[in-house]
C-alpha cells in the first residue's frame, strides 16, 4: 500500500481519496491515508477502526452509491429512475472530497 500512495497525484480541482474494493480496508491503509492527507470513502460500521482526523465520506449519509453494472439493486440501469429523482431534488452538488468530514 505504501508504494501505491508514495507519489501524490496532483489534479486541478481534485484531492486524493480512496475507496477500498468491497469496503475491505486494513488499519495500516487507514494510517497511510491519514499520513498522506487523503480522504476515505467508508461505512459507519468502521467508525471504531478509523483513526481520528481522517476525513471520511459516508454515502450512507444521503449520497448515492451505485455500480456501473446491475448489482445489489443499485446498478445505473436498475436504479436510473431513483437517481434522476434524487438529482432533481438537489439544491447543491459536491465532490466526495468536499463532503468528507
């Protein structure tokens, strides 16, 4: 993991963040993210494992979490109508990094 995050990726208007595949993340990965100034997309069930101060985006807090493929009822095709209705009701749009707390 250390090698993957050794060189920061710099993009205009973006900051580095990470979402673990399958939401499976190690304590060491959390620490590297914190040390490097990254944010993490995570679930509340990991609240007791995440180091204090690590900016965290929780899709469970009102964001939309979906997949490109139809999976778990939240693929783009199978949830398109719900996604459109959600977007219609929005007054503000933010990047995950902006919503991380």
